[in-house]
């Protein structure tokens, strides 16, 4: 018969508790609950610990941990020991302590919140892409417009001390608009891995260039630095809610003033002339009736009157204790190719061709140009198809 192997039992694990005053008080309180399993275990441990107190006092102080004597440890089975530890931790939580169980819950909650934020950001971005056509990633590498935006965005984000990369996203509508998502702001606050994106309509470049041209000026990197800086500055405002209508209009408008001021300071530190920001607002003030978004801001009181924003920026600019060292620099012009690309994205050139098309030969040329353009989208073809049906 095969010999039976001798069973080797593992030595019992030590039972250890903190020896601090809070634990002693908790053990004493639990020991008074004589009818509960945790109370009975606490009574045994408290008696053992109390017998050590004179020894600790003579030795100059109690140790950090109390190892239960073998006779006490053996008198408490594993279920009773686990129940006691749970009761002790419950009492620590009640007293406001961040215990391992609380820490685990907080980490789990934070992880869930980060997952929710990422999902919200993805859904919102997908909706924006479906309605406004974001520039595809493969086109960004060769887009001069994107590279210009990325350069300025990186510089301003660094000066505003935004710890995560911010990706500019170019949308195809021909209006004047720039914004960030509220979920991006929440992501920035929680230091999560939620992507931070700055959205801008391609039409912003075209419209601003047209308005500045009436004043004999050209759109510059300095103008864009203020525009970008204003939006990114909202990421640094903890209680600012982008999508919620303001309950207190005065407080909400204060956020806009602060975003203007922070943008002015950031662009100056980045080497852009801050007067471009004031010039940009002045130009928008003189043409406010042309922009429905701007009118909406005044109706719902989310933004202050532009004239007041300009006055506040001049006050900031003229403070003697805070000089703007980049204010003497010439504005940095944008390459001509930026405007050309923006017009292509807004379909301005395509619309001109459609409006001037008179013969089928003209329409055929338009269709061939779309087929040859690698950046043409389904909406381009739909637009031509719709107008061609109207023409016929």
C-alpha cells in the first residue's frame, strides 16, 4: 500500500491591529457590545492590549502595531476576526478616516467617472462630426491650416498651464464660431485621459479675413492666439459651466471677462502682440449684427456687451505694474495658403462654380473636379446633385 504523505500544516497567520489611540477607543467601545461576535472578539483583544499598556509606558511609548498573543489569536476564529476588522473600519469611516475600503471605493468611482467622461466626449464628438464634418486625421498631416492652429494652440495651452495636449478640430461650416466641449473641461479638471479638443469653424478664418480687409488689415497668428486663448482659458475656471444657461448673469459674464484677460496675458507670454486681441473684439463689436451666435449671447446674457469687454481689456493692458512685453512686436501674418484652404473647406469656391454654371459642360467640369479632389466628401456630391436637379 502506498504510504500516506505526512500533512504539513502552514503556520497560523499573525493577527495584527494598529496600536494607535483611535483603535484602542474603538476596541473599547466594541467590547461593550457583549452580545455580538465582534464585541466578544473586541473584549478579548482589549483585555490583551490593556495588559500591555504598563509595559508600553515603561518602554517610552506604544508600538505602531499590536500583534495579538497566540492564546488570544487562537481564541478568535477567522470569521469573527474578519467581522471585527470590518466593524473597526466602519467606525474609522464614521470618524471621517479614509480607510482602504473607502480608498478602493473612491478609485472605483473615479475610474467609472473617467469612463463616462470618455464615452460622453466620444458621443459628442461623433455628433459634431456628423453635423459639421470634422477634418479627418489623415488630412491633418498635410493641412497647413491645421498645422498653424496646432502650433498656436500648443503655445497658448502651455502658457495657461494646461497639463494635457489640446487638439484643434477644424469643422467645415462657413460661419464664425469656436468652442470647447463641457466634457473636455470636466476631463481637464479631473486630470483624466479624456481628450481635450478645441473646435473652430473653417468659416472663422474666411469671415475674420473679410472683416479685417475692410479696415485694410489681414488676419494674423496674433488674432488667432487671442481667439484660442479665450476658449482654452475656460478650462481653468473650476465652476464655469459651458452648456448650462447662467442663473447669475453677472457671475457668468465675469467668467468671460476673466477668459479675455487670461488669454491676453497668455498670448503676450507666448510672444504674440496682445493688442491683436483688443483689435479683434473691436472688429466683432462693429459687425455684431452679422453673427447670429453673438446676438444669441446677448439675448441669453451668457456674454457681456463687447464694448465692456474691450474697456476691461484696455484697463488690463494699461496697468503699469503688469507690462505686456510683446506689445511692440509686429503681427505675424498667416500664409496665403491658409485662407485658400479655409475657402475650400467651406465650399466657397465650389458654391461659386455652382452659381456660375450654365451648361451641362459646366456641371460636368464641377463633377470631374470633385471626383479628382481627394478631400471631397459625400456632402460635396450631394450639394452638386441637389443644385443640378434644380438647374434641370
